[in-house]
C-alpha cells in the first residue's frame, strides 16, 4: 500500500538520472530517497530491479547503493535475495552502504532470512556462495557448523576465509572449535588470519596452545593477529609466547605484543611492561603506558609507574597514559588525578587526548575542562573540545 502521496515513478526516474549524471549533490536527492523507501509502492519493484541490474553492469556502485536502499525500504525481507546477489558482484568499492542495508534485513527477521542465505551459501558459484556464507554469520545457528566446515575445506581460499568468519560461537562448541584449529594450518594467509581472529574471542584456555604455534608463522600479519588474539583470550598461559613476539622482526608484531601483555596481566607480563616503561626509546615507553593501563587493577606497581610516565619528557608518552585508560573497564575514579593533572599540559597533542577522554575518565571535571579548551590557543584542541563538549 502506498503510504506517502508522491509521484513515485517520477521520483525514481529522478534518482536514476541523478546516479547516472551525477550533476546534483546527494543532499538534493536525499529527501526523495527517503520518501521512495517509505512509499510502499510495490509497482516500482520491477523498475527497481532493472535499475539495479543496469548499475551493476555499468559498475556504478553509487547507483547500486541508492537503488538497493529503496528496494530494501519497499520490499523489506523480500529484497534480500537481490541485495545479496548484488553484493556478490565486485565493483571495486567497500560496499559499506549495501552491507548496512543487508545487515539490517538479516537482523530484522533472522528466521525468515535463513532460507535465502542457506540457498546462496550452498550455491555452486563461488561469488554467490561467498555472499551467502558471509550473510550466514549474522543468522548462524549451531546446526550450521557442518555446512561451514565443508565450506572451510573448499578449493576457493576466499570461500574458506568467509566460512571461518561465520563459524558459530566456538566458546562452548567443540566441533566449531575444531574447525577453527584445523584452519590454522591452511595454506592461505587470510584463512589463517580469520581463524586466529575467531579463536581470540573464544575465552577458551585450550585456544592458547594452537595460537602460540603460529607465533613463528611466515606471514607477519598472521603473527600480529596471533599477538592480538592471545591478548583477547586474557590467559596468563599466553605470556611466554607474547614475550617472544615482543622481539619479532616485524614492527607491527612488536607493537601488538605489549598491548596483549597488558590485556593478559599477571606478574610476568607486568614485569616485562615495567621494564619497557624504563626504556630509552620513547615509542616503547608509550607502548608500555598504554599496555600498563589495561592491567592497572591487577598489580600495585602499575599506578605509580603510570604517574611517572605521565610526567615523561616526551609528549607522546604523556598522551599514551591517557589513551590506555580509555580502552579499559577500570574504575574511572582511579584516573581522575592523572587526567586532571595533564589537562594543562603544554603540548597540544596531550590536551587533545584529554579532550577526547575527559567525559569517560573524569565526568565530574569534564565540563570545566572542555569549556576551558573552547578558547585554547591550539585550533585542533578547540575543535576536538567542541566536538566532545555536548556529548553524553
């Protein structure tokens, strides 16, 4: 049923013309897009499908996204097959808008979405199968593990990688856990990275050993992900591996390892971080500051060390003592004196960091700090403070 009195056919032609000629700004067409998506005029559906196919053939990702949004608004769940098939066509963009529309439809009614998703997930065309396997991750059920296990052994490495990303939560599912562990041996780097990432969120102690075995992986991106995943597990058994990765030949691996040590905590991890905090290299001291904040509630040696780092000669180190706490769940009052003490720091980068962190770490002092920063000598501090001043 048409819910808005608009010339829907004329409005659609205006959208197609806009996406083709690109003569107008998006702001000019936005009200028409909103009205079309809400109009409920199902007579537009054939024309919308024609326009979608046209834009896909022309590799016009902008037009594709506009039409997909209208289709999703008018058809709802019935638009899902067309949108998933559109996503299977690689137009060289990030598909952010299209992906958002698809995820909204998947979340609206997971039960209704599953038949469409499962049909594509078993399609013989690799592109369509990948689209279905990706979507399955948003509506997955424990019973899908065998389908995904089969896909994880597919000849196409992209299919295998997507399948691993959609595996049901392996925290309490031994079969799903097994599939991920097997994928750690895959010949493709992206598949191994997908498996490592998924294992990092299992909270299973038995994930430490298979992840640690990849600390010598030939791909530095895999090793970097191993460090991150071990940190996510928060198991002290990961400490020896993370200490080795601290000396990895790749810079990104070396940077991830201290962060992970902070997440793991424990005496050995904190000992290593305290040693780094005294290094001559300010970049290492900054890493230590961020990492120590993650473990601040676990060791009485950390607060005084952070106080020392907050007085470091290097602005980057002082700024890092604020960056760390923002990403933790530590008691906010613990950081009050440190943040307030840096609010008048002579370096604008430090003040910018205070502006971003104030509402989270020192809510009682945030309004006064941000009000004062509104007239700061540094324009970036003023801009950041203004952006955060009205947030809650």
